């Protein structure tokens, strides 16, 4: 994909975002390209999953208006002097940060309209349709290395949940270690990738995917999901939500790097979706069964198994059907 072509497609989307019909001729004049080139770019955009109706003789129109990411709106709403790169269609925001890791400063963030290779935990694919969610990755450096990041993913979940509560989603909760649920359905997920040497500082790429308005086109998600438009009964501005997440994440990470997870333990207990639930915890081939009893001061999951509290540092949790 050429950068020039991507810029043109971005400009076309900016024009179409209002949801009105625009003729190929007008778009071509505005971008200084031929009608045939406009048609070529439109075809590529539809191949990325963007639904554009082509009406012979009148022009092109988005099936539904888009709320595009806007660099200026996001940066103006930030409380910290952070570099934010707003991208159009990229492989993955986590990869974007990883590729720049040597020049990143703490808090550097990448946002994208769509990801062609978005990934979730445990090697799963993260559905990333254009303009439908927030795909965000933030860089952080932990001077004290791997041993200082215990509970990091839980703190990231708390940051996202604080924003959701502020938006008025009172049912949002956290599923250990880093899923965000609302009304028992997944609303957002967190993927943290760490790089570093034992005994030295470590770099963290913190990826967040938050469903905003996924729409019916998404059929590949295998678990019950929800999005902000369902939870709020309207679709909020992605730019303001992105800015809120960046602000909250930056400020919680600044506390976390000095105080660690103990400073957040009480918040987790308040938001814990697994608390008192009967759960199965899969670790490799084995499955442990018990009752969720919160987390310890390092963020490990506490499960009551046959009357005894056990601590777990990894695994995949599911709630047992009642
Ligand atoms: C999960 O619940 O499995 C974690 C999902 C994390 C998805 C986000 S979207 C932004 C960032 N880029 C990626 O490729 N993944 C994360």
C-alpha cells in the first residue's frame, strides 16, 4: 500500500464521513485526481470492509456516516504532553509502537481506524473493522524491570473501567486478568506485550481494543460481546473517548510505576466480575474449579478450591453455567 494512496483514501473518507452522496467528479476535483482513480480508491476502501454505496450517475455514499479519528480533537483534550500518532489502516497499533520502540517516550500512543492483523490474547485474532472501535496502544518503560510489572494488566483494565463509569456505564466490570465486561458481555480487551532483559528495565506496549459500534458485519467474534452504542443507546465521539483513555491510562501508569498494584487493589475488588462466582480456570491441559475470591496485592487471582485459597498467575477463566 503506497503512502500517497493511503493519504488519498483518507481524504476521500473525510469527505464521505458526513454520510452524504458525493459525485466521483467532485471528489476527483477536490483531490486533484481522475474519476477513474477515485473509483479505484473507493474499491480498495470497500475491500477494507467499509460499506460504500456506488450510485450510477450520482456518486458515492457511506451506508452509515463515520465518526473519524481527528488528531486535533484528541490532542486538545489531553492533560499531558504526549505524542499521539493517528493512523488510518495499519496491521496493528501494538506493532506500530514496537517498530518505533527505540524512539518512544513514556505515554506515546498510536490510534488507528482499522487493523488488518489486530491480535488478542492467546494468539487470537482481534476483529478490527474500520471506524467501529478504538484501537489504541501506549508505550511505557519500567526502569525496575519485569519484577515491577505485576498487576499491570489489571491497572490498565481499571483505567478503561474508570472511563466507562465516567461515561455512565454503571454495569462495567473487570474479568481477571484484563477483560472489560458490561452486562455480562465483553466490551473491551487488553493485550500487553513486554520486551526487555532479565535484570534490566523493560518496555511495555499496552494495547486496548474497545468496541464502539461494531454493527452486524462482525460475525467472527466467538463470545458474547457488546459495544458502547448498545450500552449508552447512542454512539459517543471516539475522539473524546480515546482522549479520556489516554489521560486516565497515563495518570494511573504514573502512579503504578512508583506504588505498584497495592495502590489499586481496592479498586479491583470493587469492579471484580468474578468475585463470588463459580469458575473454571484452564492452565494448559489442566482445569481448576472453585469460587472467585478477588486478587492479592500482586494481582494474582485468588480462587477458593475445596475450602482452600489458591493463587493463580495465569490462565483462562470461564464462569460456570448456573
Ligand atoms: C483480548 O481481549 O484478547 C485483547 C485484545 C486487544 C486488542 C487491542 S486493539 C489495539 C491493540 N492492537 C492489537 O493488535 N491488539 C490490541
